[in-house]
């Protein structure tokens, strides 16, 4: 409880909880640097990790937002330049969608030869999006029946 009180006492308008967490990780990283697990994010000890960094440490989505930097080139993307535990260069970009965003679903129906129409529609849609954006960057879940499942 005294540890919590001391950390809580450090909060101020210019010192956030993220900066306090970073300082604590820097203080104890020599004890944690050789520990690797995919069960718990060692940066927060709260969530299961979703991303493995090149140094083999794992990080959760919450810690990606806390320790990462918003990517200037893509909305909802965060760059993690360094591992928050050991400080090694990571250079990982993570797509972190807001919690209110629902998944985007693409359902393609069957129909035999009419599947060609779906292929033409998808080709036209990708042309409209341009070379920088692919349908795989937009759609979270693909489903199809009959010929539609082969198109997915």
C-alpha cells in the first residue's frame, strides 16, 4: 500500500501515470529484461499481450497506446520505437482501433458463374481505393459460401 501511495503522490498535471510507469520500468528493467512470457504483459501486469517485439518481450494493446507514438502516416496506428522493458529498438507499428469501432465484415455469396460479378466488383473497389490501401486493411472478417468462399 505504501508503494501505491508513493506513486499516487507523484501524480501532477505535468507528470502522468504513464511517465511514472516508464520511470518504474527503467528502474527495474535489469530484473525483468531476461523474462519472456506470452501470458501476461510485463509492462502493466494486467492484460494478456497481443504483440511480440523483436527482443521477444510481449506487449498488450493498452501498453502500445501508453508507450507508443501515434503514427503520422496512418490513423489508429501506433509506432513502438523501443521495448518498454529492456529499451531495445523495436520499430513495430500496431493498428489500434478505438473500443467503439465495430469489426468490418465482408460476406460474399455463392452463385456459380455469377461469382465473376463479385470479382469484378472487388477489383473495381480496390481500384477506387488506390494502390496505398488494400481491402485486407479495411475488412476484419471475410466469409463466403460456395464460389464466394473461394474468392475470400
